[in-house]
């Protein structure tokens, strides 16, 4: 009975106003985690791309295996493996926050690395040859000739993948990281209004992702017509 | 490098032969199986224009691409302006700085303007100041007749104009020798002569040139020597008069019958 009373009063406490405010506060963590995953994943992904296109066979194989692993396993398992695995392996007491940041960074790096590899390899071989024939070193060719062309091609899919990262952060709730989804779930446990809570959460995710999707599609169109 | 250049020039000037390219018994296999170059030797002297002809697949491109190490080779030796290009050499940039190359597909950098295309290597590789590179690039673009298009992007130019820019880009590195790999094959017929004219002027200015081309008129007028390749070997070589007037080998006669109609 007391539980019921508590729930009753909780429902009164959690007016729509309060619910939305709480969810928006939690959204900050969704955004923060997405940003970290994207920045960290971008940095690691750049290295992965360099390895993938390297003339060195070993670097190519290692990076290919890395990409295959993170693309070929569910993100939710990667989160579990990071949270429990790293704690056991290195005897760390990893916070959900740190584990989520690490797992999403590696996940993002694999996908961005692969997207960027594709863009670099889409630059015609003749561009490398022209740079080589002019006496430019490998990295000069990459920096001055190849990457400027590859970046143009990679912007639309990169922005598109940002949407996947934002949605992916919702899975961090399973290891106890309190972001938008976890927060919606927690509040619905006390208010008994799961449909309302998850609907609002969905709207917030949509507001974050939709502009990026539109941007990605527009960039794609622009680059396609620019040639 | 500049010090080395002048030293190199003096050293080779003493040499009565004065050879810019010395290729000896060059052999190459593709993927350990296909014997694409089966022992090719060629010496190109300073100021000489050599035209390489031969049927498709005979190894012409492969051969001239060994001169700037775009293609590695497995046997023989190549020396470019006194610098040995050993089969497994790692730092080949020194040789590449002295060898300009013009490709069939132009390979201009599409994200850079015409002027930037020509300036890029002198700044990045030779370490020139932007101002100096810009001035030299301007002079070269004027020489190939494209100065008024300097601020356009390659995609806005015709094929003939793009190829002339590509020639200017290669010349900007002030190479000792220029390699041309079928520079007019990708062009519409009406644009062939504007590119050949630039090449002719370049030859008259004393540039050492190796040109893979099937332009008979150009070969007759400009070449000092014509080299005929078939199946990974040099089958015959001689002056244009000898080559077109009195070919010795059956392969050469066959080939000439085809290209001369
Ligand atoms: N990367 C490669 N791997 C395997 N074989 C190759 C490769 N590049 C060229 N070849 C083969 O080597 C042979 C010589 O090629 P190359 O391009 O040097 O001929 P070419 O005389 O320039 O012919 P074309 O007139 O068609 O340009 C051809 O049979 C070609 O198929
Ligand atoms: Mg060829």
C-alpha cells in the first residue's frame, strides 16, 4: 500500500513540465557522450584509415581485423565487454561513464575509419601517381592531393553516421549510464507512464537526429551536382 | 639538392656521352608471372628526343614508368642524370624531382586551380617561396598558352588545355628530362595539335624527352630517334628516316602498315 501511495505522490510530483525538464537534463549526457564518441572515434578512426591504406601489409591486416570486429558484433555486447571485461582484465573499477565513452569511441572509430578509407580509395589512382611523379612524399601526397578530395566525398556519410552514434548512446543505459533513455526508463518506473516518457524521449532523439539526416542528404546532393 | 644538381651537371658534362637516362637490361615481372620487360636497354642523351612506339601491351608505359620508379623492376640497372635507381631503392624522391611526367589522363588535381596545380610541387617539394613559385608558374602557363585560365579549375578546361597545364606542372619542377605517356591519346582530334605544338616547342628549347606516342607527324619532325618495342623488348631503333623509310624487322613493318594505313 505504501508503494502505491508513493507512486501516487510521485505521479503528482512529476508533472509534464518536470518530466520534460528532467529528460532535457539527461539529454545533455546523451549529447556529451555522442560528442566524445565522435571526437575520440574520429581521431582513432583517422589512424585506422591510415593503417587501412598503408603500404604495410601488417598494419592493413590489423586495422582490417579491428574494423571487422567492431562492425561485426552488436554494440550492446561491446558495451558489456568494455564494462565488465576491462574491469576484470585490468582490475579497474570502471565507471559506466568511462566504459560507455570507451566502447562508443572504439565503435565509432571502426565505422569512421571504414567510411574514410572508402573515400580515400575512391580518389583515382592517377592522383597518387601525379603526386609521386612530382617527387612528393607519401604524406605530402596524402595531405595536399588525396585528403582534400577524399574529405569532400566523406562529409555526407560522416554526418550520416553521427546519427547512428547519437542513437547508439541509448544502449549505454544497459551498463547503468544515465542518459536520455535510462532517465526516461527511470522516471517511467515511478510514474507508471512509460508510453508518455518514451514518446517524449523519442521526440528528443528525433530533434537531435533529424537535422543531421537532412544536412547529410543535402551535402550529398550538393557534392553530387558539384562533381 | 641544388648543390648536388650543379655538381651532377658538371660531372656529366665532362662525360663525353652526356647521358641523362641509362637503362641497361631492365627486366620486370608483374606478380612474379608475367615477364613484361625482358631485358630492355636504352640510353638517352641530353637534349635528345626519343619517341617510343609499339603495339598495345608491348610494355612501353611500363618501361618509361621505371625511369621515375613509378614501376619497380627486378633486374638490370637504371641511372638518371648520374643517380642510380636501384631496384629496391626507398628514397626515390631525388630522382623523381629531376624527371617530369605527363600522363594520358592528365591527372591534374581537381581541387586546385590551374595556377595552384603548377605551384604545388615547387612549394612542397623544392621548398620555394609562394611568390617565386607563382612567378615561375605564370611564366610556364604563358608558355603553354593558358595564362588567361590560371584561376579556373581543371574541370572547367578542355582536354587539350588540361594537358597543356599538365605539361606546365611537370616543367615547374625544372626537370632534367620529361616523360610523355601517350599525351594525346585521350584527346578529341581537334585538340591534339595544340598539345603537340607545345611539345615541339619544348623539344626545340633543348629539353630531353622520351615520348610514347603514335603521332607519326610528330615523330617524323621532332624525334631524334625512334624506338620500337614489342613483347617486352626493343625490336628496332633508328632515326625517323630509317624507321619509317626502311624498317628492318617484320614486326616493325607490320606495325607501320597498321598505323600508316
Ligand atoms: N599492374 C599490372 N599487373 C599485371 N599486368 C599488367 C599490369 N600493368 C600492365 N600489365 C600488362 O603488362 C603489359 C604491358 O603493359 P603496358 O601498359 O606497359 O603496355 P603499353 O605498351 O603501354 O600498351 P598500351 O599501348 O596499351 O598503353 C600488358 O599486357 C598489360 O596487360
Ligand atoms: Mg601504355
